C-alpha cells in the first residue's frame, strides 16, 4: 500500500483572550515572577483555568522559579538539538516542560534547577530563557 503525505501550511485565523488567571500569570512572567493558578488542592504552572479533573482554578499563587528536574530529553529533530526537561516547580501539581541550559542538560533526574530570566521580557513563557542548575 502506498502512503501519500501532504505538507501544506494552513492559515487558521483566531484570537485568544487570556482569562483572569492566565492574565495574572502572563503579567507575572513579564515581571520575572512565576504565577500559577490554584484551588487550594491543585496548583497549575503555567496557570490554567481548570485542573485535569475539571475543577476551577480561580486563585493565583506566586511560586519560586526553582524546581526539581524529573526527566531530560534532547530534541535532535530541532535546530541546535535543544535539551528539554520536565521540571517540578516547588508547590506545583504537575511538571513544566521547558528548555535546559548552562549545564542542566547533563543533570540527572532529581537535580535542583532554577529559572534564568530574559532581560527583555514581554509576558510569555519564553521570558524564562532556560532552567540552569540551582
């Protein structure tokens, strides 16, 4: 059986409006702070309006931009083969996927890492340049 694959760009115009907890988180990122959303039992980083079980996460909490490396992988298919890690931010209920740098690429799971912030921030998760050894 022959396989036919199409590689085509499709324009899907849409507008995204951040809700209250996402707005607080994006403003926090532009200030160099990590803000999550919580209901007291579950804390999401980056902030999300709902927990996986559907519970509302209406409150925000500022978290230290440090955590524990849970897993590491290298994206060989991307330019520069960046290292990515699952980072359990202290106080968060689920890990955050982000780039690793400054030697964190060779760390073992369980190692402590900290966020390295860009100097020119704009309110995006990319305001965290990467995570480095703590």
